């Protein structure tokens, strides 16, 4: 028995029910470490970051570097013992 189509009751509409395989390379397999669940990650990714949507000050704050150093100053590497212990979901 054939399964009912979503576009069965819609006139002049054909819905493509197959999943696009070309977009698979852009999908995230695991939630990045700074997020606790999928909803947090989806909310953050859905927010626009451009100057067109945010004020100049808010745009600078969002895109500000976490570590500020003077030009030519060496950055010490992170040691394995200082890394936070995180679990991937």
C-alpha cells in the first residue's frame, strides 16, 4: 500500500519529500563544546550577526576576541592539564 503524500490535498503543488544529500556536508554531527544541548546551539546559530541587524557597538561586542594581546607579543600555548573536561552529547 502506498503511503499518503503531504501534497495530496493541495492543488497545483508538488512537495519534494526526499532529503537533499548535497547539504549533508554543512550539517553538524555533534553539539559544540560551549553548548549544553541542541536547542541552545540552534538558537545561537539562528541569530544574525551582521552590522545590518545589530548596532555597531553590539556587533563589536559579539565579535570581540576572547584574548587581547599587543602586536608582536607571544601567546603561550595551552597545556593539556588546563583544558576543561567536557563530554560530547
